[in-house]
């Protein structure tokens, strides 16, 4: 199978998963890749494994570069199963091989593979600043806890100026082309943003620290080879994706409102359309997503890209509609910051749905507008109140933008 050169004697030898559509709840409409990198230096080294079942694809690609049995090191940057699921199989095929990982990586490998041969694996623990000479190339390691798990680590190939940051800078994007610039860049950046929104949003503080650390170390970067999706090699693309990460960690977003709702008998939908109208009257952009119809991953992306999001629900059995409840659970885990938020919706007799949404929004400690709740079918006056509610949210956004511009 084809292998792809990144630099002299550095190869992409990963696996393409065209058909995955659910990545722990994240709808991966364009599939993904699991990226492994092979360095055919004096000491041959494989960086990162792949998901269980994709090992044979990797082994065939390695076989186009070298005898797999001549590989001395297998670097494990991160133990989540999309990268380590194949390890027991792969290690058996490569053995003898030394597994190079962080202390937390070692512990995590033991917890995952105690029943699959871990006790027999030769492990070399490395930490931030440690180096491993392969011959002409030197690997330098940087532990980056919570980018995406406590065990996460970056591997930097010094002389090749190649950063292998595992989940960092990735996208769930299957492609027959390996480099970002060989693909539609609008799609690449859209998928990079969707990936950040759904996988990395809760870890912005740690990611910001990591970006600072990379800057302090003065790492020169010619190529970024993430563990998912396509690789970054043009200087302008590398600069853009690093800047995008810096902006996302700060929750920088467009002055735009995302209306996220579901409806039972169309009352909350009517409210949504009136609120949308009010926002538009103020000249502020708005996008509307009905839960259950729009994939949750897309709704999370809308939250990343909008300065405000408003959540609409009818009341069912004194609570939120289940689709809204699922979204509130998801967004609570993603922990967005620096957003203007609000709850709205309709009810028949006792209410309760809007109250529940509002409670979750309060827990997120975001800037909140007063909720808007209406009984049964909205009257013309009710709809006028919705328009005004939308206008007031839009005005708040504009005031914030004006204050920011003056600051
Ligand atoms: Fe791609 Fe956190 O695994």
C-alpha cells in the first residue's frame, strides 16, 4: 500500500477510515484517518498506532519502506483506543520493539492492556525535554496533559522540523490526499474547527499553555503531522491553524447568534423564527439549528463560532424535550466560555423545560439574558415579544463589540 513522504526518511503510514460516522457521539460525516509516522533512520521508529482492526493496513504501508521487524522504537503519544487499539497486534508484529511513552502513557497502557500482553512489553518512559537520538534525527518530547488526555504528548523531530502532536491540530477528515493544501482548504479548516469544538473545547486552558510552551521553546515547524486528517506543511497554513487554535482557546468568535431548539407542536419553532427575525432586524447574523435534525457535532461547531447561543425547548413532562436534554448534557461537558446565552420556549400548563435549560446555563457561568417563556400557541403579541427579545440579544452583542473596539 502507498506510503507518503513528509521529509527525507519520514513517512505517513497510517490508515484511512472512510466510513466511520460516529466517534464517541461526534458525527464524523467525512470519516477520519488514524495517522502513524515511520522514521527510517538508523534506529527505525514508528510514531503512534491506529484503531483496532487497522493494523494490517499500517503494516502493509510500513512494508513498502522497511522490514517491520527492523523497527526499534514505537512512540505512543496518547493511549486513547483510536491510536492504541491496534497496539497489542502491532507490537507482536514488530517485536522486539521498545515502546516509548510518558509516565502517564505507561500507566494508561497498563490499565488498557494488562490482559493483552502489557507485562511483556519493553517500555521506555520519557518526559518533557527528553531526547532520543535515532541517527541523523533526534526526537524531542513534550508532555501536554489534556491535549486530549492526561497522557498526551507531542513528539518533535528536531532536524526535520516536524511536529507530531497527536490529537492537536487534527481533523476528522478522510482523504486520498495527505496534505491540507492538496485538499479543499475550506473543508479542511471547517473540519479542524468542528474537531476542536467537539474534542478539544473543554481543554482550552491547557491548550493555551501548550501553545505558549511551543513558542517559548522556539520550535521551528516545517510540517505538522497530527494523528487525524491531513497534514499541514505550507507556512501560511501552519500559521493559520496555530492562530485559529489561539483564537479558539480564547473563545474568540463572530458577532453571530446560534439559535438551537427543538419543538413539539411548533410553538417553540414559531418563537425561534420570531427571535431570528428580531436578531436580523438589528443587522446581526444568526443561524438556526433544530436538535434531532442537525448533528450535535454541527451544533457544537455553531457554539464555537458564535458569540451568543440561545436554547429553545418546549416542556414535556415538566422538563426539557429529550433532544434538548441531550444537547444540554453535551454542551455542559464542552464547557464553553465567553458567550452570551439565554433560554426560551413554550409550555402547556406547568412549565419546567425552560427552567431546566436555564439551570444548566447558570452552571456554565456564562453571561445570561433573562429567559423567555410562553404558554401554548404564541399570539401576535407573544411573537412581537419574541422579536423584541431577539433584538435585545443582538443589541447586547453589538454593545460588547463596540466596547471591545474601544478597549
Ligand atoms: Fe484521537 Fe484522543 O484520540
